[in-house]
């Protein structure tokens, strides 16, 4: 929640239900928010619209109920939206705000307006409980929800799990992104070969002239740096859910290199901690 | 059981977007899962993730290792299909979480619902009524203090729960908790014992009645809370 926007629309905030065509602005907001995060792929307006066509187990349908998507406008521009499922359980006692995405420099105000609106509508429909799905890195949503009296029941409920099935292939897919990260770091001038190993899987990174390539089997199987990653830490590290330092201090990462400090800085640059955003309704 | 186990054959069905992996026994699909392409973004890079879902086993075929067999076949197929990684949604409280850990899955993100009670009275009656409907012999006057809401004075009798209009002169039991704790108990995000130990729930009054109430709460099944 809280995408950056170039322009700053002025005027009063107005809320309304979903209208055909809103998917263009909604997908734009969603994608702006996503950039820099680990999470689902950028959404096209068509894909977003398709997703909410029919009601599924993990999401409502805008065709059945236009109110399940509420749009916030300021100065004629869409600055936020909320997706609320008003009947997530059979007993129809609860409603859940599954997705809340806002933009602009008054994002708190938009988020609060959308949440208050969801609460009003949930009350009108006789719901006894309103829940908001919060992602751990969504500080704005958490802050706004808390201010409005929402409280976490204490324990985590849903969990997204990931496994690396082919490390070499994964590194190949991330070549461009790794080059970009390297270019922005203090290790941009580093040259050499890095070998990543984790429980029977090996991946190679060749770094030359600021570019990262991930050959399946390098010509010379000699590595300047070898990083051995505990299997429990591998998905966390490659998807940015833990820092290299954390894995190292937890004994989940060991490094063989002539200069271990330099090796850790390079790994830090290639695998930084990333915020993650994965609204449950976006899964599938 | 071991005979059943030997009979189940694990098969793979590539139909449309989803690939279905299932164990067949007696001509029936008794344990299955599905996977499909779910591109996952890491910064500005996108990786080819296989999204796994629909993991289920028929109740009478559980505890025979079938889901493990299905999962092993699926993971081999996912790798052979050219995926670099796999992801799935689940809950830490369910047995399957241990199965996923065995196959190298790690918790990447935990969703935390933040809740608000909109109608504490109706919710409390519904929840307590559900818990106590089997106990027709239980008669008590209780006060339920749900922070930050007003205390509710309840009468429990014949398996029914009703709100008393006035505060009764004698209260058998007082339960104190935050509104979100009642939601967590109702959705079984926390167990009653856990809530007591961590002082999320406090009580005073008749110990015998409290134990009877607690026994009802401990006997409940498992429900996953989520969107």
C-alpha cells in the first residue's frame, strides 16, 4: 500500500463503487506499489478484471457485487482502492478487506477513508467482524488500521511458503536484476566467479565488467567465492526475506573466500532484503 | 492399511493451465494437488514459479503417506517442467505445513489479519452459543468483559445463551479478554489453553463452572482463518 505518484491531484476525496474501466487505474496503482517488492507479477487491467469476474474461494466477484471494490478519487484521479469480501465464511458474520492500495502524498487519509467505508458497509450488511489482511512490510496499512481500532488476534494465520527447485535456473532468471543490484552497489567493480551451494544444488554467477551472468556449468569450475547456504535459508535469501548478515550470524551461511568481508559485501549487494507484498486475492 | 498403500498409483494429468497430480485407489482420485505457472517478482526480476494448490486427501486415506507420494511426484514434475521455484499458501497450524517443510518449502510471508468487532453482543452470543449448545445441563450467569466494549451480562441455560437486560445480582463467572481474543478463539487462531497461559483470557468466579466451560472449548476441531 502506498504507491508513489508523479502528480498530486488536489480536491476532495470521493469514494464510489467499481465501474467498468477502473481496472486501468487499479492495475496502475497496484503495479506502482509492487515495483521494488517481492510479490506477484505486475498486473494488466485485463488480468485484474478477469480475476474478479467470478467469485472464487479466495476472492469476491465484482460482477456479483460492485461494492466489493471501492475506489477513492481525488480531482478525478483514482488514488486508491479496497477489495472487500463480505462473505468470506459460510456463516456470513464477517467481512475481510483483502487488498488496500493507495497512492499520493496523503496516502494515510485515503487508506483511512477506504477502511472506514468498508466498516460502514460491513455494518450495513450486518457483519459482526471486519478483518484486514496485513502484509508484514505494509507499515502504512498497519498504522492506519491500528488507529481505527483494528487489532491483531496475536498469531499469524495464512502463510506463503516457497522452495527453490533449481538454483541454477533461478539465478539465470535473475541475471538482469542481479546486474542492476550490483551496478547500484559499492561492489560494482568486482570481477570474478561466485559459487552458491545448498543441499545438492549449485548455482554459478560470473561477474565481469559490472554484468552478472549465470552459466549452468562454467568452463573453469573454480570459484573466487563459495557460499554454502543452509536449505532453510536459501528461499529466504534469494527472495530477500533475510539479510546475508542475518544468515551468516545464524550459521546458515558459510563463505570461503580470500577476503571474507568483501565476499559478504558482494553477497549483500546481490541479495538485499526486500519488502514483500502478496495480497491473498492475488494468489492464482 | 498397508494393502491400501500399495494399491494407490500416483498419476499426472496435464489438462489446460493446471497440471493435476493425484493418487488413484480403486478407480478413485483419493489424494491430489494441482500446479500452474505463477510468475513471481523479486525486485524487478521475475522468476518462473510453480504455484501449488488444491492439496487434499480423502479422510479415509489419510495417514498412509499418500500426500507425501503425490508431493514427491509433483516436485519432480515441477523441476522437469522447467520451473526454478515453487510456492504455496497454507497455515502454520495445519499438519500439511510439516509436509511442505519436508520438501524444502520455507515460510516466506505470514499474513496477519487485524480485526475489529462491529457487533460484540451478536458475535459473543453466536460464539458462546456454538460452544455451549451441547451442554444443556449448564446453568450460569456470566459477565463477559470484552475490551474495549461494554461488559455483556449473559445467561446460559439449556444450551442457549441470552443477554440479560440488567446486571444480575449474582454472577457465577466473569471472563475478561480483548475483543480480538474472542475472534481468535472463535477462529481457532489461538487455543483456549494458550490464551489462558498467556493471560489473554482471565476469569474469576466458580471454578467448577469455569472448568466445565473450558472443557467445551478444548474439544473443538481445527479451522483455518484467512481470506
